[in-house]
């Protein structure tokens, strides 16, 4: 986030983070993330899995997803 502040692009950083979901989906993966620097959290907390594994686990996107 320091770099985002330095470059004065803090407002779009969270939108870039949201693009991660689409990027991984297009590659056949599922992203589960509840913390991200783009939303001002102190860390990025995420897990990637294949679509098959997500289905196996009965994965449902967290309502706290960021």
C-alpha cells in the first residue's frame, strides 16, 4: 500500500485487487481472500484452489471476501 500512496493511486488499488478474482477464474482457479492490502488490511490473506477442489470442498465465497 506504501507504493500506492507514493504513486497516488490508493483509490484504484482495491479495484485492482478485485480483478484477481476474474484473473484466477479465467485460469480455472478459485480465490478465497478475506484480507488484502488494497483494502487497507495489514496483510493479504488468501488461498487458491482448483475449481474441482473447490467443488469437492463445497466452497462458498466468504461474505467477508475482499
